[in-house]
C-alpha cells in the first residue's frame, strides 16, 4: 500500500512567497511603470527586464505545484517523548535533510499518561517545542488522521500503543510505532493482526537497529556471535527490558538475525545479562546497564574478524527507513522479527523470575497469548 500524495505548504519560504505572489500586481506595476518614463525604477529596470521577471514567475508555478504534490504530511501521536521533538526537527529541516525530502510533520496529538510521571512531567515541554516548529496541535487521533497521510506514534508509555495504533490503522493511515511496539507478544500480535485485516502497513523499531556501526562491523564479516550493551533503566508499568533494554536487544537481533530459540537471564539491581541461543547454535549476549557508566555498543564475533565498540544514536538513519516505508508501504523490519524481539524479552523476564533457567521463546509467547 502506497500513500496518496496531498498538498501541504512548502517548508521553503522562498517557494512559499512565490506561491502566493500576486502575478496581477506585477502586471499592473509593469503597466504603471511603462506609463511613467521618468520613473526612477524604469531608469534601473527596463520594461524588457520587467517582462522577463514576470515570465520567470509564471514559469516557476508548475515547478512549485509539482513540489507541493510530492509532499507527504506526517502526523505525530504522543508528544511526551524527546523523540517527537527530535523527529520534527529532522523532518521539518530547511533545507530538507538527505533522505527525508518530501516529508513533513504538519500536525500532532499530544496524548500523554497522567499516571506516569515520565510522560506527565514532559508533555507540556515537548508539546510546546513541536508547536513552536509550526506544527498544528489537535485534540484527538480522529482529528489528526484527517489532516495527514501517515502517522508516527512516539508515546513513551507502551501501554497506550495498541489503542493508538488501532485508531490510526482504522483510518487507513500507514503507521510507525516507536519502541516498544507493545508490552507483550499478545499485544504485538493484536496490532499486526489488526493492520493485516485493514491492509495497512505497520512497523516498529529501535533507532539502534540502524546505527552506522552495525553495518561497518558486519560488512563482509558473517556474524557467529555478539555481545551488545545499552542502558536498561526501568519504567513503571513496563516489564524489565521493554522500556530501555529493548535498544540493546534490537541491536542483538539486527546482528544475529532471526532464529533465537531460548534465553537465560541473570538480574541484579544494577545489571541484566541475557544470553540467547539461536537455532543454528550461535550464542549472543546482552548486558543491560543501570549502574556505572552507560552507553550503547557491541562486540561482534565474525568469521573474518572481531569488531565492535561504542554505537552512536542517529535518529535520521531511522527516519530514512520510516520515510522509505511510508513511500513504499514495505516494512524494513518484518512483523515476525519484531514479535521475536518481544518474545525474547518476555522469555528473559520469565527466566529471571524462575531463577535464571533457560526459557524457550515459544513457551513465553504462548504464555503471553493466554
């Protein structure tokens, strides 16, 4: 499913001025000037030059109309996350950033969760930031979907993602759901099933899946195992790894590919250590950090070399994938891969709760669905 292109105001102020310039005014000015030979302006600009200027404005009109048609209007749901402000800054940059041309945030629904301080305490600040960027703030998702062609859900509270996603999907709008997709395999399946029933494209990912370093470490170097790490702070109402540990888990998934069968998890107040075994016998480890120096990174054990180091967060690389997704309707991360990430985290939580024993992902998924 591809997106219908709609008209929106162009971000470039020069084009905007040309778009609204009254050509008839230029014509009347020309007639007045040619009728007053002594005019100082005529002494500087010949009537021929003025005619050429008017002709130039007319020739630009088709280009302006064509540029307008290429614009895709994006709506945001959930302004309680720093991602909402960061995404708006990148997508609405003037001149457009490479790979993001033709897409612009035009409207947003703040949302927010009053019972979650991380949401409630930041909602007003990020809403103002987005609004100050020229984005229209609306009062509901129903109002939002009437103004946009595609939607990004940035809500920091994973509990609200299923309901928000369904409202967007029901309106037929392609949707990207920021991490986590949902707080269980069952909820994730519910979202994807609903999208499939309505024939609406949908995908979810952490920005760390697309960091430049992963591609560099694996170029010509098939992965036989890896160790990833990321912050792993906790958030009320969210299972252990779902809020921030998911970043490191997504890096592990990106490096290893699908096929994790079972995991074990050791957990203390400051650390999570998750060990996953893949069906082909490969092993990967994730270290979630709550105490000490935090950061993102990995060590990649490859067939030809061992590589790794810190990884940098780059939202634009994720946005490029989101833009491609909105343009083509093809998700860069298949639903099955996203559901495996959720199942891996649920299995890790179950392992921790059962003293660190191995838990199969299928077992954790079945328990979630029940």
